[in-house]
């Protein structure tokens, strides 16, 4: 049996996901963690330009990583998809219970 005959679909070999799937998923999780931490930090430090630049850089990396993952393995939930202007804009918008 050749290698392609054993493939079971998107990134699957013998009905198990390949190593690349787990590496890319871990990278996405690490980027998401960084984005959540920076979001919390920027909520209390909206004028920290360096942190805002880092947030935007991670958001861009996450977008590229998610696109690569989705092209190979299918759709993901989105997070860190949007960028922010200076200063941090999220604290200027109403909270859900204020709407």
C-alpha cells in the first residue's frame, strides 16, 4: 500500500492527524495566549505604544498562521483578527451590559 492510499483526509494518516497539525495548532494557541495577555494589559495601559505594536504584530502573525491552518485542515474560530489604532481602542467602546 502506498503512502497516499493510507491517507484518511485532511492531514490524516491511518485516520490520525499528522505532526504538522499539532505543531500549527500549538502555535495558534501560543499566539492566542499572547493576544489575550496583551488585551488585558492594554485595557489598563492604553498608551503603551510598544505593547500595542506587539499586539498588532501578534494579531498579524495569528491571522497568517490561522489562514495556513485553515487551508490545510479546515475552519477555526477567529480571535485576534482585528487590529487597533493608537491608543488602544477597546476600552473606549461600551461594555456588553452598557448597550
